[in-house]
C-alpha cells in the first residue's frame, strides 16, 4: 500500500494562507493597512512569534510592505520580488531547455506587443543599445547592451507583470549560461549573427509588424539555444 506522509502545517503557513484567501476574495486590497501586530494575534489566536514569522515571510514574498513607524501594508504594486523564486528554481533544476522555452514564449509575446505599443522614445532606447553592440569591442559591454535591449523591448509592452517575469527568468538563465556565452562570443560569426538578429527584431518593432517581430525573437532564442548545445 502506498501512503502519502502526513505533513503538519506550521502555524505561520496557516496565517499566510488566510491572508492569501482574503486577498483572493477581495477582503484585502492593494495598499490596505493591516491591523497592529497584537490585534492580528488576537484575531487569529496565534502567538506574536508566529505572526512575526508570517509577516516576515510575506514581506520576502512581496505580499506586504513593512514601513517603520507606519505599520504593515498590502503592497501597492506588484514587484519583481514576487518572481525571484523562479530564478532559484532555474538554478536548482538545471533544466536549461524548459526555461529557455519559457523565455522564448514570453519574449516573443513581448516583441509582438512591443510592436503594437512602442513609442518613439522606446525606439531611441533600443537603437542606443544596438549602437553599443555594433561599436564596442568589449564583450562585457556588448553582453550588458544585449540584456538591456531585451529589457527595453519588454518595457515597451507596458505590462508590469510581463516585464518582471521576463527579467527574473532572463537573470536566472543568464547566470546559468554566463560562462557558455563567453565561449559562444569568441567566434566573430556568432557576434555578427546575434547583432543582425537584434537589428531585425528592432526593425520589425519599429515597423509595427508584431507577427514578424515575434517570429524573429523566436528564431533568435532558438539560435542561441542551438549554439549553446554545441559548446
């Protein structure tokens, strides 16, 4: 017989679950101030130690914001800290292919949406990073410009959740393939190919051709993935 071990839930986890349910039900909204810690303990029938542990955990999770001298609030806006555990999952799982596929799905969607929403200012920012990639002989500067360009494309969507998700996933993957990228960029043909791909993506965004921008982004990430497999 196959039994599943019974797990006793810790008190602070139950507290967090109740807060999550209140957010889901709409009883707690963005920016709401929570009652004082002592009052929360009385309402939930828990110790101050358990309540503090729960509040600390929720602050790390990006659910609440503790302001010295003011109190504790439900966050006003979604922050990238909510997605930070994803980068740790990437590091622990060592499953590069799955996360590159996720990045491809998200970034191709970003490219498509950016083509629909981009401003002239967005295009200027993209061009400034392309210029660095074209003119710099420093691989470190080119790598940073590459990363910034992808960030600018995601920002052009105007979707905060998408921006933060793409950034966190990209950070996790970049940390994992950092050394491999250096070897990849030792071949001038790869440097030129990546530059041309980025130029093509930006041109499609400039021309408001979302479908072409998405396809180009997919091909770009496929190219990088295939090259990394050969290293």
